[in-house]
């Protein structure tokens, strides 16, 4: 995307693209989910027990709301690692079918995406198709909102994503 095209994007999306470029990412790259062992998932769930507990009801409610759609609800921690998901697995496309506990959905792994960008910016983010940094994600729409502790510390993000090929 040219600098002129970036100027047409919402500021938080353009900033994310700049961060991705600053990390040396190539928009033609096909990012893959990180491998996650059972040990890593156990450690993640222990670390993020409070987040999972606090968000469980909202995750369940949103999961029911999207049950008959092709959407996936993702709860990720402050580092961008997926804690849990809800939705209808049969409908997931080529990217979302790999969303499971421990997978890193941060900008450092998947470039501009709602969950990663919401974590980086600390605000609600909608990322539509061509706004994703990586070309292979241009079929996805996603919306994420950060989750804060009462003291203001960012502890995670709640994301709703859909692959719309």
C-alpha cells in the first residue's frame, strides 16, 4: 500500500501498517500460527485464569450470538495469545480454523489485525479486508475491543472475526 493510500486509512490502521513495516514485514508473506504445546497452553491458562474467568460470560453470550454465522469470538491476553474461543468451528475459513488457545494473534505475528492492533493502540478497532497488512488476510473482517482492569491496565482483548471469501 502506498503512503498516499495509507493516509486514507484510519490513523490507528495506518500506524499499525507503519509498525509492521518497521518490523521488516512483507505484505506478501503468508503468516502461520505459532506451534503451541500442551505445556504452553497449560501455562497460558494458569497465567490468564482471571481474564478467562472475568470474560467467560461475555464470551459465552457472544458465542451464542454468532453460533449460526461464520464468525469466531476470540479472547486474547495482553500479549496477544488466544486464551479461548467461541463460535461454530465448521464454518471457519483457512485462517480462523487455526485459532486455539496459545496461538499468537499479535501484530508481530499477523500484522494489522483487530486483536493485535487493539492491543497495540489500546482502543476498539475494526479492520476490514484490505486494511489487513498481509494480503492473504484480505478476505477477513474483524472487530476487537480491549479489556482493562479497573485501574486502567490493559489485560486482554475480545475479538469477533469472520472470513468472507
